[in-house]
C-alpha cells in the first residue's frame, strides 16, 4: 500500500462577476489528478508557475479545500475527516515552504519557531526537554544549538531554509511536502539543501513530494517524476525515463529549457 494515494483530485477556485457577484466560472488549478507515493521514496512534481503543483501540495495538507476526489494517507482517507480527527495526522504530514524568510516569524527566536510545534502537539513536554529537542534538530540540519536564541534576520537564506526543515522535522513526520524548497536560494546553496534532504530521508526514512520547476533539481532527488501542465498530470515515469525518453511535448519543452553549461 502506498503511503500517499491521490485519486481523481480536483481543486477549483470560483470566479465571481457582475453586480451581484454571481459564480460565473472556475479556475481549475487541479483537474482530475491521480498518483501515489511509496514510503521512503521521493516523487518529483514539476511544471511551470501556475500549473497547479503547489495547490496539490497544499490540498494534501488541507490548507486548501478540495473540490472533489480522495486522498489516502497510510490507508486512511483524509479529505472526509473532520478537523478534530485530522489534527493528530498533521504531525505525520509536514511542509517545507518555498520562501525561507517569509515562512519564519521575524519576531520569534529560532528556539520558539522550531519548538512551537512541540508545544502544540506534545503539551506534556517540559521546557527543558523542548530545548534539548530543538538543539538536537538544529544539529541534525547542520546548525549550531547556540543559534537557537537568534532571530531569522540574523541568518542567510540557506540557513533559514535549514531552520524551516528543522521545524518540519520537529514532530517526527512520515511525509513532507517540499514546496520549491530551493528555488529562492542561491545556486551554490541549492545543492547543499538537496543533499541535506536526501541525507535526512536516508537517516529517518522520510517520504517526499518534491515540488519544483527546475528539472535539473528534480532529476537529482526524485525516484519518480510527475509532469504537470494546466492542472493535469501529462506524464508520469521514473526519473531516468523522463530524462532519457520524454513522451509528452510539454516535457520535451521543459527539458529543452534547462540551461546547458560548457
């Protein structure tokens, strides 16, 4: 059984118009999408901006309501769950956001940012145990525990993304949606973050949905690749097959757009 299975998922955003704001149309951000993710693997979801890939990630986390379809996580259908029933599962499904600065509260210290999820999901944990857990998480992502008293503006973009990863790991999830986690970083830092994600996957047995528009990054980290265009999956194959023998014209265009360096 796959850890995650998406069946016929549709996520539409209504468009209103006229004097009385009637519902006149829908933006079909995700239009009848199905795929699965095996435990311990990385599925790359690639497409241009506006293709609907981020909406898929946010619908899986129930940050955006689905119009129809089913999402099974670890054998349980999660879209039909009440928020109260789904809340414990939020520990198992986490997200790393695209913007490492915008996703961190500038008024909170790193200790509070990473430890906030521990307070919510493990209220019985003592303050000292929380600090020890935050220190362990910072070491795990390549930062020094002494940094926990600092604020986000005191870190570089790559360091802030490491903090975002530490926050996602705090509650020991099984599945992480990586929503373009390196697109806002310098090219020199992107490889470091991708390598960190791969090391953590091997160490902790994590499963990723890795969303990106950069095919070179997706090729490096993914076991399987989904190509998305205008709300639909237009190609699905192993990473090797996608890059060696693309079938869809849109996939070929994406590959042709990858910069080639002498």
